[in-house]
C-alpha cells in the first residue's frame, strides 16, 4: 500500500456554497488517484465534503483542529467525538498558524493527538522550523523535539496511524519552497528518529508530507525524493486546476 498522500488545507477560505464544487472538480479530474487525497476544510463544510468524499475511493476529509477535551464549557470549540460522529477521517493538528496565532504548544498538541486517535480518526501532525532556526542550523534539533514531545509517548500501534507533515514555516504562504534536497534531508532525519524509537518497519510505513508553497511546478520534484511521500498544500489547494495537477504528481 502506497504511503503517498496529497492533502489540501483550505484554512479559513471558501464558503460552504463553494466548497463542494471545488472538491468535486478535483475528484472529477483525478477520478482514480494514485495516492490518498484529503480535503482539509473549514468546520462548517465538514459534513458536506464528507458526504462527497464517501462516494469515492481514496478521497478523504480532514478537520483543521479539534479541542483536547471530549465536551464541556468551551464556547466555540469542536471536540474529537463530534468530528468522529460526522465520520471525519483525519484531523490536522499543530499547524504553525495554530501555534503562532492561538498559542498551541507540543504538550497541548499531544493531548489532541490522543483524542483524535481515541476517537478512531487519524492525526496529520504538522511540525517545522522558522527561518531564524534554520539559519542557525538548528532545524533538525527543533523538529526532532517537536516530534518527540508530541508523538513519542504513543504506542507503536498508535504511532503507525499518524501522518507527519514537515512544513518549514519560512515556506508557508511565502512562495519560497524548500528545495527537494532540503525537504529530503529533513524527511530522512524524521524517518531516522522514528526508526530509532519504533523500529525500521514502522519508520518505513510512516507517511511524511512536505508542506510549504507546493505548486504544480515543484510538486513532482519534491515527491520524487525517496522520503517525501506527498504534500500538505495551502494556497494551491484552493484552485481545482492547480490542486488537481499536484494530486496527479502524488
Ligand atoms: C500550509 O499552510 O499548510 C501550507 C503548506 O500553505 P502554502 O501551501 O500556501 O504554503
């Protein structure tokens, strides 16, 4: 079974009246994709996109966040059991925008990972360094720490359900993409620390996505690298004619 996946992160974009048409256009263009395709959509569109993807093999829907408690007095929040009740497949956790704008840290994200798994869904765990960290040469240490803190308390069985998205923050929404070599180096490092913690087989099965200004023009070169299993795509996932070509490269 292929590790490959292309996941779109629509963030806080698209109206409910537009979302189904966007996802439908991607599905129509790639009716039998070679990889898993995931639409990470705003919460108010989860039900409608789930209804659509459930009719097609290899297409899935992701929430962009969830709360770390099952229920309670948390006005405006959405829990993992609520998402599971809708049949949601994946939950994107720890995106750098959640870390930066909403103060999320790896300890909190670890609790969310636990809730997502306990409710039968699959986490897409985002990690990645800011520019100053890369310039100081500390990117592997930082990303290693993010992964160890948020994920390495999981059993091997649970860890096997996690998708990792390496997203260098300096490449997100900036138009600057990591080179295929930079992506490969970090992905190989991530797979190596997984291997040390969980063994070679788990490491070999883990899906590790690259995210950061992925576009049709650079997707194939990035995904051609042996440890890059696909992409988490922001801006280019909002246009069917771009996203369909990235899916084709997956
Ligand atoms: C993202 O936010 O996950 C992302 C990768 O965005 P973009 O593709 O727009 O850089």
